[in-house]
């Protein structure tokens, strides 16, 4: 109904006004309406976990084994199998619960923000805190946070494709519409989830959360389907292959055991199924969840929010980063240091956004009247606000915050009446604000110096307005001088308009303006960036700066952080082929200046076509396409909402270091997963080998179904404690992961470990002739940890620092001991052997360790080939077309 009412009636019905709601009323309404979130039906996590477990063919095999055990009267065995099933389900539930908790923290951190007016003051709040009656201010790039009735709109266009399916932006305005107007034609309404692609708006919230139009749709549909990541799909395929082998093994073992009369038919069936299940790591989905969740949380603690699971995998493979300069490499806390106006250079004191400081010329403070026209242009060419909240902060654009601070230093604080705004865009590279001063209409225009110069016909110089042509060389020399000093540059000008109509005509506003001057702003380098750049070089990750700034400014910033490179102008890359462009950026040039989003898109596409894994930073509306195209799109914390939506990762602190930390974590995650898979599958293959060899050569089956289940319990589940806690060595991080790690080398490693453990455990059985199952399980338990040590020592990591490694060993041994003492051993059929037998098992563990030390020695000797050459060869193979 809101679209059919005049705005004054809407405000009245919502008991609000243009100054916004008082805070006390906001609190009351929050209790009534709840948070501004779309609440989906909560799932019963325990029931969901049980459902997923029952779907597993491996769990079904165990259930079948348990039922069969009960049927033939083997109650102890049946109870143990059911206990293991319950234990797996319990562990899975706990990990899912922990994951949900961590992901809820991450989700809360990624909540959007909104600018509102409350009690007559402009405030930035979480979008979830909005209530009906709030007055919201929106601009280009914002995501609409609720259903809103427009109060005022300036050149407003909205992308409503999420709601209507129509990709063309819709023009919006304040008007009254018929009651039966369909949603897609309600041009006086803004709907939750849509995006402002151009212009400004102010409106009143009429619906929040599930009461919004998008909320109603969610209420009807509410189907969120989990999408498996590429890595999970790869593991699924691998699992299916092993499942087929498992069935064959079950048939083979059953046939051998039964026809040889070593076991009864019932024991043969149970043993065959249990041994077959032992081949597959049933707890793998849980382990995968653990690895991802720990990784996501570590990346979050490092200052970045990863939105999708598959991004964690991709992060580890990134080998080229395209980064903005401002805000990522620098702090984006701009301060005006000097400006050129009226053919004089003025210096500015003070720091940050604080209004404390002076304007100085010839070492003397300057009075406002001397620079009034320039300062008036600075103050009235902005839309942002400067506020004091435990320090001076800007609500809006940091660049505009610097201009407001400059004006405040002179004592000028009152702005003129706003009439219209022409937003900044990447084509014009400037913005214009039209104001009313008495009965005059003035347009203040600011932007990139060359873009202001190209529309300037006059210049204010010598205290008067004259033609600009003969001063262009002077202006160019000032621009060049300031840029070479590393400042971020901005030019500003003005124009007096003939009438009100001209205020809404862009061609009239941005034509034949009066050039006022050049502003030089300082943006400090982030302290941590230099070390991050140094790491990226050693890890063979290219860092390429793509900026809209002056090339000399970009070059100086790059040099400060350790990138010594020439630059290319965006206009020059348009003349290059993709192949030539990639070649230049890989081998010579690391800076592209005066770039726009279309350049970013083209560069990312060119690199992806060459087989590189790309990461791209962006914050603007027009960056969305490049962010989506990149393997890892990275938005800044203060980016436009549409950029955040398009990105895979959000930098919570805007620091480049967080990107590098995320890549490190991505590499660690992939390494951990591969190592863990190798270890658990190696033990399972060893079980298969020693069982078959023992049966064929010794006519014995030492390990029964219960023993194999204890191995899974004592090893696989407990080993998961070590996952995610491995320390990261530089050597490990420098090694770029393979695209598909379940490959030929993985299978060969698997066979190698399986053979070593399988053969040694077989000889242990043969040497003892009639060993206790405890002895074999002890050997496999400790040998499994040797594989951990093997992979860590290859990368010079000492396990003495990893307390969880020792905790896991202690728990594994405790479970074995407890399983072998009365009254529990009545159910496990596991008994403590003689001390001599245990000592012999430890001797075999020592021999196994010596074999692995020999393997480490061989591999270290092989790696005496210069590592840089080896990595270069790998890189060449990866990028070959």
C-alpha cells in the first residue's frame, strides 16, 4: 500500500519524520519487529546429521554387519559395531555444530551497514538494526537494506534483477502510484536486496526482514541446497572407485575365509564387511569439514572473510594478484598536505581527519579570505560527513573526508544548499555538485587532474578569471612535481550556471569550467605490506598494481613496498594483444596506471586464458564483473555492496597482508588434506596387505572385525585432532599445490606407505607366529604417526612445538590400553600381551622409522638441485598452453 500514498501520509502512518526516529523509539520497535534479517526455518542439526549418516553406503554396511551379528548371537560384536556407528555420528554432529558456530560468527561479521538519520544526526549502523520508520540515505553502489518508500531521489537508477529478473536498471523517483501497480512498476519503492547503480536517494523504511518482498519469496521457496566444492567432487569420485574395490574385497575375503574353513560363514561375512569398510576412511566428510572450518576461521582471524568453501581451495593455488593501490597497499587515510591555487603553493599542517592545523604560505599562516574560493569549492564538492566519535572519522569517501578536514582547518564549516549531484564514474573520472548561493547556481567539479583540465576553458589566477591555454604547461609541471613526490592528486574547478534547468544537464555543468587548482594528498603506506610483498616474490606469486592514480604516484608507492617496476598507462594496453599484455606484466611491468574497471576485466581474462589462478581486488560498482571473473574476487571492507556480493573474499581490515595470509592458509589446508588422506588410506591398505599375506602364507587372520573397528576408533578419529594444527614452514608455503592432488603421484605415495606398513606388520606377525592383536594394532597406531613426521620433516618442521600431535598419540595409546583390560576386553576381544611382544612391536616401529629417515635422506639429496630452478620448471609446466 505504501506506493499508493503520498510521502507525508507514509511518514505519519509510521510515526516518524525527516529527522528520523529517536533512539528510545528505535529500541522499542526493535523489540516489536525483531532484527532486519530474513530468518529461515531452523534445521534440527542432530536429525540432519543422522539422515546424512544413514545415506552413507559405508554406514549401511556397518548397520548390516551389526544386525547380522545380533542375529547369530554375537551380541558383543553387534554392540561394538553399533557403538562405532554412534561414535561416528556423534563426532560428525560435534564438528557440524562447531562449524555452524564459526560460520555464524563469520556471517555476523559480513553483515552490511546502512547510513541513517536518527534524532536529526547522520549515523552508520548495521543493516540488521534497521526498523520501520528509519530514514535511510542511499547512494551509488549501495545494496538496499530493507523495503523503502522513496522521499527524495536524484538521478536514481536501481538494479532489480534479483527481484524481477530484468537486468536493465530502473529509474526511480518520488511519486504516488495506483494501488494495483505491480512490483516491477513501483518506481517510488526500493526493495531489499536490490542495488543502487546510479544516483542518490533518501527514503523511509516500510518493511524489514521476512516482511519485505524478498523475504516473502524466501518464505515460499526456502530451498537452500549445499553445493559441493570441486575438491569434494574429486574426493567423491575417488571414494566411488574405492567403494567398487571394497565390494570386490568383501567378496574375495568372504570366499577365502569361508572355503578355507578358517572362519564360520557368519564370522566370514562380518569380517569381510568390516575389513572392506576399513579400506575407506568413513570419517572423511567430517575431516573435510574440520579442515575447511579451521581454515575459514584462521583466515578470518588474519583479517579476511571467505564467503564460499571452494574459495579456500582456490586460494592456495593463486599465482597472480591484481591489487588496487589505495586502501590495500596504503591506509586510505588521506590528508591534504599542499595545494596549488592562484599560482601559489600552500602547505597544510595537521594529520588524519582532525580539523586541527593551518594553511601556510611562505612560512606564514594564511587567512581564509586569501583562499576562500578554493576552500569553498572543496567543502561544497563533497557528499560525505566528518564526525567525531572517539576520534575524527569520515562517513563516506576518505578523499572527501580530507577535503572537509581542510575546510574545517580554515574555520569554514557551513555548506551551501544542495541542488543536484552528478556521481563519479570510471569513464568521466570526476563528479559534480550543484549548489545554490543566494540567487546564483554554482557547480563544483572535482576529479583526476587531466579529466578536469579537458573540460576547463578558464583558470582563476592573479585573483581573476582568465583563459587557461597559456597556463597549461605550468599546471602540467605542478602535476608532474606533486606526482613524483608520491602524492595522490585531485583537481578542482567551478562554473556558474545560467538557471535551475542547467543544474540537471551534465553537458552544461561539465563544460567550459574555471580551473581552480591541484590538491596533493598523502596516503601512508601500510607498514606490513613490504613483508607481504617480499613473501609473494619468494612464493612465485606475481603482484600487479592496477590503479586509477597518476603513474608517477603509483610508481613511488610501488617502490616503497619493494616493487621496482616501470608502468603502463591503461590507454596503452588497449593497443596490445592479450598474449603481449600477459608477457609484459609477467616479465617486466608491474604497474598499470589510469586504469578503469574494463581494463581490470580484460587483464584478468587474459591471464585466466593462459592458465593462471588470479586474485583481484576491487571496491566499486563497475569492479563487480572483474571480481566475478577472477578465481578469487576480493572486495574491501568499505566497498560498495555490489562489489561485496560479487567477491569471494572480503578484507575486513583492507590490508594486502590479509590476502597473503589467506593464500598461506589455503596452501596449508590443501597440504593438510592431502597428508591426512595419505595417512589414513595408507593404514587401511596396510591392513588389507597384512591380512591377505597372513591368510595365504600363514593361514591366519589375526585381526577380527572388532579389532579393525578399534583401529578406526583409536586412529582415524583421534588423528583428526592434528588436522589444522600443523605449523607452517616457509619451505612448505613456497611450494605451489597441484591443481588435482588425487593424481598419479598421490596414488604412488599411497602405495608406497601402504606397502611399507603392510609388509612390516606382516613380518611382525610372521616373526611372532601367534601374536596378540594388540601388538599389531600398537605397531600400526605408532607407525601411522611416523608418516606424519615424514611429511613434516621434509619441510623442516619440528613436531616438538605441536602439542596436539603428542596429545593424539597419548589418546590413541590410552584407547588401546583401555580396550585391552577387563571388563572392556570382554567386548573387544583384545588382551595385553607379554612385555617382550610389546617391545618387539616397538622395535618394528623403530625399523619403520629408519626406513622413513632413509627416504627423507634420499629426497633431501635429490633436492640439492637449486630449488629456484625446480620451481621455475614447475611454473613453466603449469602455464604452458
